C-alpha cells in the first residue's frame, strides 16, 4: 500500500497536467507491448504497431522498461514533460552516475544485464545519443500515428477532473480518482506490492492522466521537482492511426507529418502550438513539417494576431480521407 499524505499547502498546489506526457506514454506503452496477457484494450494497438517498429530500437528500450518490475527513471524526466524533443534532450543529458545506478538496479531486479549495457569506458555521449534516437524511432512508429486519440482521451479526463473540482473542491477532485485511489482531502492510498509512505512537504502534486497507464497509478518524487501521480484514464480502442488510408499516408509523408496533417483535418485547423501539444513534438519541428505540407499544397497557413493558424486544403482533405476496406 502506498499512502500519500496531503497538507493544506499541498492541496493549494494540486494541479492537473496540461496534456499527455509523451515519454511517460512511451515507457508505459512499452510495458503494454511486452505483456499480451494484460489489458485486452491494447491488443488492437499491439497488432497494428508490431510490423512498423524498429526492432533494434525497441529491444534497447525494452531492456530499460522491462515487462516486470520498474523502468529506468531517467527515461521520464520532469523536464520536457509535455514536449518530446525537450524530454529526449533531458534523457540524453542524464548524468552518467545516475545512468549507472539505474542500470545496476535493473540488472539486480532481472538477475542479469539487459541488451543496453555501456562498455568498459562507461556511459558515453554516443550511448545516450543512440538512446535518444531509439526513443524517437519508437515514438514515431508506436505513438505518433495515434496521438490525436491519446490527446482526446486525456482531454476528456481533464474535463472530468475539472468538473469534479468545480463541484466538490479538492476533496471532490481526489474522490473522482476512485477506485484507482482511496482517501480524501488529507491523504491518498494506492494499492501496490510494498508498504510506502510519501510526504509531499508542501510541494503539491501534479496529476498526470495517461492512456497507457494500466490499473495502478505511479507516484514519482524527485528532488527539486513537483511530485507526480500518473494515473490511468478510461480506455477506448485507439483508432486514429492505422486504417489503410493512414498507413499509406504515413508511408508517404512519415508518421509525424501524417499525424500533423490528420490533426489539422480532424480539428478544422490548428495553431503551431496546438499541433505541438497534440502530436507531441516541439513547435520548431511542427514549423518544419507544416512548411513541407504547405509547399505540397496540402495546407494553408494564415497569421491571426500573433499566431499561425494552419488549415487543410481540398487536396489535403482528399489525401486524409479514410476509405473502408474493400
């Protein structure tokens, strides 16, 4: 059992995350990818992504996020919580001493080293760069095509929590997390294999809704950062990414660019910031992709006040249209 003690100061600093956290979704999806006995709701997703994964990159990541036990904590840094590029940069800059400590812990838990083991020279910059490339390759294949649905699920959960807060205050918000947590305005209890007690010391708590979190919330507290509680949202089948038309579109444009185009089409237009938030990449990356899409005549971009708003063209709409299987 994990008990999280909440003071009045913690309650005043209670927040709901602004959207899905790309690296948390990535790590938790690796758990779901490896364990086909859990969560049938993920089975369709598993089948759809299995033929599109970079096997070497996926094996590397699975050694750091194994099916059983914990994952390497440095894969989910607080920096860049909502931005994939910033998050990967934070992973790549993890101090070597922390990487070694996490690898030693994982080696002890699994009874032997994993497939990602730095050489005798220790953790090198090249090792962390290869890890960053593996994270991006996996994200592009397994998450980017589905990101609009993941975003929609998290948005719906955030709306539910906001309504609970408006109707019942902090106690109503925390009560809305039942049955995945128990408690009230002064504490939360979560089922877990070991007895733990977490004091927040007045730093508050950030509630992070997650699509790929399954059954049991995950608490994380690191020095100098706001403690997190990653919890599962209500699930529905991911459907945005792998229809026949989308597979062809992703093969033609690349997974991230296809996701950006589909998001613009689905929402009737979007700003650069909205696309970055929904697709899980940086605004700079969105600008690069939208330039290509605009040059191809698939979108148009207009400046409204200080923001660039992207809209689909007829040509882009035809390209995005899903067609039923013959």
